[in-house]
C-alpha cells in the first residue's frame, strides 16, 4: 500500500504563470489572431458541433467524412477509423480505405439493465463487427459500423434510452464510478454522484438528436448563453475525464483522471464527503518531454452537497485556463503545472463561493477487480466475470462470451456493471437465482477469474481499428502473458498480483504509466517498457528499456522476476521492489517522468 | 450533256445508283460491255452466290421482290444474321428490308409478302428485351391475319437452357396460326450457329424466291458505302492480347471475386465503342478435362486432351447431349432417362462429367467430339473507352463458382480468367459490337446508368468516354453489390469522377450491409423525382447486368416512379417507359 498523495507543498516554491481572466475566444478572427490550435477554429465554425456532418452522411461514394467533421464527430461519441489490416490491398483493388466508425456510449457508472443489454447485443450483431467492447472507462464501444449504418445504430442506441453524446471529444466524458456493489450505501452514493455530474455537464446542443435521429433543428438559439451555458461555443480545450472512487478499491484509477472524487466513509460505511482530485492524465507524445503522464493531486475535501458545484467549477476553470494554443498541452494536468495547484484551488473555491477543508485521509489497496461472487450489505449477490481485454464476443472453439451474456440478460433480474478494468459484473442477483447464473456461466465458458497476472492486465484496442496505434495491443497481450506466466511460475510467483498494461501508443487508454509493468507501442512489435509504478495506481512508472522487441520482453523481465522472488521484503510489491533494489529510478510526478530513465543497474 | 438512260427504271437499284451506273456505262464500248458482262457473271459464279438457275439474259427486266427480315436480338447475333440475309437477298434479286423487333409495326405485318424471322431466345425461354413489345403483340389477341404471307423462321438459342429456342418455336407456330405459309422448316441453332444458319439462309432465299426467275437482275453486290450515322464496321477477327493488369476488385474479406482485366492489343486496338463487348476465348479447367478423360478411359491421349482443353464445350449438358451420348454408347440406363421423360429434370444442375461418370461407358475420342459442341467464346462488356485507355480494353469479370449435386462447379471463362490467367498472359479475343447500347449522339444529353455488380462495366467505359470527350451532359450512376466495404467495384475511380465532374451523382445500394435487402431499384424509387426530372429533360436511361431479376425490377421501379411522380395510371406509366424504349432512350445490356 503506497502513501496517498496530498497537495504537494513544494509547488509553493515554483514560479507559476498568471492565469487568464477572460473567457475563451469564440470569434473566428480573434482566434486566428491569437493563433489558437486548429481544433479551436473547427469548434468555433461548427455551429455547436454540427459542422457538415449531415451533408457528409449523404456522400455515399466514400465511407469517410471530412477531416473537420472527423474532429467534430468525436463529440458525438464516434471516431472515424479504417481497418489497417486491409490498407495494403485497398488501392490496388481500386477501393478506398476500409472506413468504419468506432461508436462509444455514455453509460455513467457503467450500469445497464438486462433490457438495455439485449438491445446493445443486437446492435453488435447487426451493425458492428459482432463484438461489444467493454472499455477501460466503464462503457461500451462498437467497432466497424459503416457510415450508411450510423443513423440506424444511433436510433437503436436511443431505443435503449442510451446515447453517445460527449463519449469522446473536448468535453466531460463518460463519468466512472466505483462498482463495488458489496458496499451498497457507498456505491449508491458514488453512482448517484457520477450520474449527476454526467447529466449536469452534458453538452446541451441539439446537434446529436438533429443529425442522428433526424430531430428538428431548433431555430434561433444560436446565442451561446442559451445553447451551451456552461461550455460556450468552444467547449473545453481538451478531453476531460471524471471518476468517483470508493476506498479501499481504486478500481477506477483515480490518479489517472482530470477530476476525481474519493469517498470519505464513516465507520458505518456512509459517505461523509469527498476528497477532490485534479490533474491526472496518461497521454504523452513519444520524444516530446514537455508532454508527460501525471498522477492527480488530491486538492480538497468537500461535503456531499457541494460535490456537483465543485465538479462544475473545476471544469469551468479548466475551460478558461486550459491551453488552447498548444493542443498537446491542453489537458488539465498541464494547466495545474502551469498555474499551480494553489491558484487553481483558490479559483475553484472562488467560483463555488466558499473555502473547503484540506483532504481527509484514506487508503487504497489496489486498482484491480474482485472476481467471483460477493454478497452485498443487502443480501444480494454479485458476480464479477473476467473478460479478456473487455472483448465481449463469441470465440470460435472457445468461450461464447457474447452469447452467454445475452442468455444471462434474458433471465437476469438485477443489472450489469462494467468495471474500469474491462470486466463485467452481474449484479444484484437474489440468492435463489445464483445457481441459474452459474449454470449459464458454465455452459458458455465464461470465467470468474484468470491467472494472477492476467486478471491484473489491461489492453487498449490498438490495431487494426485505432488510427493512433503504433503496435499491437489487445491482440498481442494475451500471448505475451502466456509467456510471462511461464516465467513467473518458474520463479514461484504464479499467485503474486502484479499489474501489467499494454497500449499501442503513448496516449494511454489502458493507463499503462501507472501499471507495475507498462508496455507502450513504439512501432510494429516494438515497445517501451516502463517499471516502478505503485500497485494501487498512485505512482507513475519510469522508462526502463526503450524499443524492446516483442521477443525480448520476457528476457528483459525474467531476471527481474528472479530477483523479486529472491530479494523482496514481506508483502513488498513488484513496482516498489524494482525501485528499492535500484533497477529503476522512482518518478515523483509528471515533470520528472522523463528524468533518469533507463535501467539503473545491471540485473543478474 | 445528258445521255439517254441505259438502265430501265425497274432495275433493282436506287435512283442514285442507277444514275451512277448510267454515267459509268453510258460511255462504254460494246467490247467493254461484253467484257463486263462476262466478268460479273464469272465473279458471282466463283463465289457461289448465284442460284444454279442463272437468270435468262433474254428475259425482260422486272422489279426486285420485297423481302422483310425481322430480328429479335439480345446479344447481336440475330441482328448480324439478319444483316447477312439482307446482303445475300440483295444479291439474289430481292429488295430486302431489315427490321428490328423493337421497331416492328405489327399491325402492318399483313401487308408483307415474304418474311424472314430470326429470333433469339433469352434466359429461361424469354424474348430479348427489345423484342418484348412486338413479340407480345404478335402472340396476343390483337395480332393481324397474315394470309398470303410467306415466311421462314431461324431460331437462335443455347442448349444449356431448358427452353431451347422457345421464342423461335413459338413465333414459327404463331405465324402459321395467323394464316401465313411456312415455306421452309425452322432450324434451331445452338451457340455454334455459323454453319447451320448460313445453310438455312441459303435455303430460305431459295424457298422464298418467286416461282419465276427474278428476271435479268444484274447480280452484283454493290457494297453499301457506310452511311454517316452507322458505326464503322469493327474487325471480327480474333486477335491476341496481353494481360497487363489482373486484380480482384473485391476485398480479401469478400465472398465475391470480380477480376479487373486490362488487355493490351499488340497493334492498334480494334475500333470498339463504349457499349461494345469483347468475346474472350477461354480454355477449360485442366482438372475437369482430366476427370473426363479418366471417366471416358481416354487418359494419355494428348491430342484429345488439347482439343478438350481449348476447343470443346465439356461442361454444358443438354437433353441433346444425353441423346447423342446414348446414340454413341448405346447406354441402356441412360436411354431410360430419355424414354421415361426424366432427362429434363436430371440434367438440371448437372454437367457432362456427371453424365459420363453416372453412366460409365467406353468412349472414343470421336464419341467425345460428337457428344460435345465447340467451345464458344464468352462475351463481356468492355469497361474502358479507347479515348481514355488508348490501345487497351478492360473487362470486369465475376468469377462464377457454385456447387450443385455435391460437386463444385466453375464458370468456364470467368474462372479461367480468375485462376489461370495472370499479368503477362496472352488471350485471344474479338470485338462484338452492340449498336443498341450506345451513348447519346448528342454529348449534351444527360445519361442515367444502372449497373449493379459487373453490370457497371460498360458505364466505366461511358464515363471514361464522356470525360475524355468533355461531353457536357450529366452522368448519374446507380451501383449496387453486397457490401460497401468489400464489394464497391472501382470505388476510387467513382470518387475521382465525382471530383472532376464526370459523374454528377452516384447512388449506391449494398444489399447485405443491413438487415433488409436494398437494391438499385429501391434507390431508383427513392430518387424518383430527380430521376423523372432528368428523363423529362431528355436523359437516356441504361441498364446493364442481371437479366433474371434486376433488369425487370429496375424497369418496374421506373414505371412506378413515372406513375407516382406524374400521377399517371399504370397503363399510362407503362406507356411512358415503353415510349422511352421505342425512342431508344431506354437501352439495356443484360445477361
């Protein structure tokens, strides 16, 4: 268990810039004069996220949309992608790239009813590539939906009383919440806060309904005050991710998010208020040291009644202070580094209209999921199933995860919860229905667990659909874990929990920089290997070896596993061990992430 | 100075021809005229064009006998034969008139004296599309009486279809029923129609000749000078081409396989026009050849193997094939198929290999030759315009693969191209003109093209041509296939065409991208207002592709569109579309 972070007092010694006092520029001319980044101009010209999306859908000779619309469509929960496995053959065949869309839903807290599940399943089979992908942020995404099917898919999602608004883009995205249903009261409070934040910080433009559901265009309200009272014309400088955690589990990875709420519980498990965290984030760019991952600061404590106001204030300060000139430095983590946590907190308190207490103590024990059945305070039962990389599909000759969960949804009377670790919880099962669920789990080859390393693993989607991927991730990690499990077993470490995460690029969707073993794609079959993060996700890792080929990952780790098995102290985590033993330097926070990299001493 | 006319007005020449002849002959000497008379007589005797009964030179000159030759053509074969009849008839002293069924005035048929009918049968016993109207009128209750009309019917068909030559047969019976007099028996031709058709034509002209000799007609074939509005004759000689591009246009995830073939002519490309087809001489699947040789007990006969590979149709199984097989082998079981009337049902979905494997018999090379027919070339719409690709021709060929009776089957030519032809290979081809599938003469006329699947091929040629010639008319393409991502043939080219304006718009229908099937006719219906507006503005409408369902559904959709947009009743809407057809503004090339 690592020390929890509090506001770093040393920040007082640093010299910070003076924060802006104006609201963001929303005039095209002024934006050009101020040299705002390209996306700002697109937002200004978009007419509240409309752009030429409606016209682009009618261009039936191409599966793509225009570049500018490609930026805007993210606000609607979609990414234009193409099947990169097929790229090589397409031009020769006189075919355009195999374009399709990734569609991400907004499901606050990751809770869906069985009825919704059945609709989502049907969409996966009808319009997507036959899979539902549980993401690292507690929602579903679809892959492979072609342009001509977008509106049908959106209508189907709407029929499930769900939407995709703000699932991507420069807005407050899907709000995550702790899933631990055993802590009934705390979870309910966490879920409610997540839902409230999600609802109140949702963009208000009617563009989504208009474009995808053929909704009536609301005439008139072009005045920013009316259309988007909180966001304004230009929304946020960059994506903004919010979570709600309930200790002792850090399953939502509070330190990796822009804004976080950590439940402070009394002895009976009741929520007395929230520690508010700001400025976490994973994304960086290879070779650019002014970009870095950062763990969030725990800024203040607020009482339950103020949580929503604090959330809005944090977001609006970032709206006004965030860097709109340099997009790669636009996230809240850079805003905090630029203006200092003290000034930021003061501005938040000013906007809420009162001062808050300093954070209260809390303890996290890890950021993984609890697999198998647990019984809640209210006597209901909850089954956490392991889903490799969150990929819910029927595997030929293997588990029939999609079909199995569909069957469960047909009989299940409780609900489903997605976890931040890409897993699925069948929640609120009465005791007398457990056997029925178990039988279906058995029948379809679903599993409530895996080897220690595997159940602590995360992988992003990467190839073939993600346009950012530099290397494989989801398709490769399972076989890498096979290798590493052999290695761990040879050192008697089969049952030791070690977190391992892989991403195809350094944008960090699977939060690789807070995993004890982080692998980040550099090129085909080449990864940077990061070590030394805290097991509970509170400390960043450090670059240990650059450009490791896939074949060389196990040989690089095996001697470290051997040393860990031999030299660790009782209860010492792998991430802590590699620092104490001197193999890798410890990272304080974002700004020193790129300092003192590489292996610090030879391993036997 | 005018000279007195030498030729009587009754001579079988047009006024202009007569004037020319008078001018030429008027200044000849007696010696020259004698030489010419002998020369002309010898010329025709040598070519065999003159009937044995040479016209008596002393007989008084008389008018040429009118002969009407009507043809119902889909692929152009009947039309070509009708032209042959016309030429030969003129040599033989007739005054021929060649009429397309599409333009036939049926009520006026009763006024004809002599009628030659050349009719193709299409698909499952149907008339060629252009002939549907007139055929319907002849077969219908309102048909005129034809008493006193003499006629003969030449039927074209394909024995691989059940209803072989059905249209020719029905017309033959119907004309008699209407009172016309059959002067020679009908002949039904298979794909290798050249010889039987030539023989029938000769017989027909004899049979239709007037009882008395046709007078002292000077039997000279004055080749018609090509008039301006007719296509230049393209060489029908097979030539060798080199494959310079061979690519499957469908994605590797598609369950379809469509080969784009770019062929380079060694010399200048034959003068094909957008809309023409190219006939390709295929070879049979060597594995099938070996199977047949094995089944026939003729393995090791290299000469036979070569013949079966390149010259004989070793797949088609017709009732006639079974009969010839039984005749050659005396196979008792196979004979029972015929005797019991089961042969039609049995050959359904079966090929020659099934016959000789099911009814094993010792066969000779001669037997195999007798049983099979010559391997015909396969025609594919040309997918390029010479104006854009120069001395090349491009084809778009869908590989045909299917399974019947537990045996995997392949299309002879398409799979030859897909599997056994690669870049650098040589192929034998010849141009097959299609005068009835032509861009509008006026380049400013708008064009609507409906071409799902490989039906898009000629429209690639159309768009290339219209771009290269900077035709100001707008071009609108309807394309369809199974999946947008994997089967959008020539997608990048259509995108470019939309960019540069050579396509004004494109509408696409991908049948399997969504739960309900969407086809081009559905898009036509959706776009009916715009479509009818284009047609009202004089646009030409073209359909290419599947004859069985698509072409009919498209036509029906257009009729419905007219009815809806213009508020017409069904009959009036039908008449509107029929009007387009008669005006040659609705053209189709279907297969």
